[in-house]
């Protein structure tokens, strides 16, 4: 089986409400969709989100794809491409054909060829993965925040991650109190500061939360991503919570976190190959992993294949509108579909509706 053709789509997907954190705000997602087709009749679909700035026009995307990506795909077997290891050195760092949407499409084809769901091809046995609701609420009013929490409660979530990092500590404490009021005192509560603080400020904030009677399951990305010594200090000085980080780092950065004893839960939010490699490395250090947001909740397949994945992030975002059958979440669990491939079929009418040449 060989790759013989491709289709690209450029989408603009307005969000139902602004999302953001202590650093950014977004009102729209720009999505690139890649479909790869084979001579055996199988097609694979991959997708990627760009936030903040629009993607290039569809014509420009096609020119770039034809020049930088397509020559490496045409006539090649999907399985070999998906597993190929390239050496990131010099001018090819960040380049090459194995971009996240292409890699996703390739694995979709491979699993379809094997007549299996992708999580099974990746070694998983149980399609159910613990998940948490992620509110992305920093730009919402208190009333809007309550409404969003109610949506997660109605879906059966017992674990929630909220945004903190406001200059006013009282704002953080109020949002934590609202969360417990809506979700109940027994909620598993995670907080995410998105690099808002210094090491000292992180310690002040976490001790303040604790003094108010709030049990925090993890603090995520409190300081700048590559402050390895700072993260090691936080891991040592905060025995009553976990430090989650790594989302903003590549493979080498994740390795340095582990080498510095600077992470309690490694966020392996990345491509399929890099995620699985980082998870293996974390296992060597006895560190569990979590999986951040992935487009169309595709990451459920990855999470289901990783034995030490604590949970999967779910933000209930508008991108799920383009799926014929979105990934299901029930009673706080994400469920990988038992359909062939990754099982995320795109709604052609919605694809046309959101298309933006």
C-alpha cells in the first residue's frame, strides 16, 4: 500500500466563548486538515490548530505542502513513514514531513489497514481513560465560569482544572471557591498558572491556597518552562501537591526535567512518536504522565496506550462540531472509539461550512 494523493482543508472555527489563561485570549481556532489517500482505497485524516494568528491561505498551504512535505510522502508505505526516525540537526530542526497532522493521518491509515482501532495498534487494551474537565476560564466572568463548570458537572466529571495566575491572589481564591461550590467539596482540583509566577510567588500562592483549606492535586506550569532548577525547588518544597509541567517543551526539555527531578507529573502533550518516547522515558524515572488537549480529542488513543497516564484533558471545544461522532466522555472517562483507525470521521457539511480558502 502506498500514498498516492492528498487533500488539504483550511477551516476557521469560532469559539462559543473566549478561552484563555494568564497570558493569552483566543476567540477563534484556525484548523488545517490533511487527508492522505492510498492506492488500496484507504484514507487517513490528520488535523492541527493554530491559535492567535490565521493560517496562510489554502493556496499558500498547498504550495508549502507540495514543496516541503509531499515529495517525502508520494509512493511511500504509510507504516514505514509513520515509524521513520529522522535526525533533528541544523536546518531540519522543526522541518520535514512528519508534522502532527501528517503523522496522525498516517497512523489512521495504518490502523485501518490492520482493521483495528488505533489505540489497539499502539498497544492499548482498555479504551476507557480517566479524564478531567479543563475550563480555560481566565477570560470569563464569574457567572460565565459557573455556567461552564455546570456543563462539566452535567457530563459527570469529578476532576477539574481551572486557571489561576491573576495578579490578585483574592481572584484565584474566589475562583477556587466557586469551583468547589459548583462541583462539590470532593472534586479533584488542578490549577494552571501558565508561567505567571516566580518560584517564590508559586510557594506563596500554594501555601495560601492550602491555608484556605483547598487541596490542590497539581499545580501546572507555574514558572517559565525551562527553569529546571526552579522546578526542582518546587518539587522539593511542595510535598502536599504535585508539579505538572512539560507541555511547552520538546523531547529534550522533557528529558532535562526528569534528569533534574523537576517534575511530578510529566505533560506529554505532543505528536504520537514524541509522546510515546517521552512517556517511556518518564516510566524509567517512575514519573506518571498526563495528556493535554489534543484536536478533536484524538489523544484518547495515545492515553489509552500509555500504562502510566493519570488522565486526559478535555476542554469541550468547538472543534468537536466537525466530527460525525465526537469522542465520548462518560462519568469522567474518555472512551476511545472501537471504529477502525482513530475513528474520527469528519462531517463533510460542517467541513464546507467552516471552510475558509
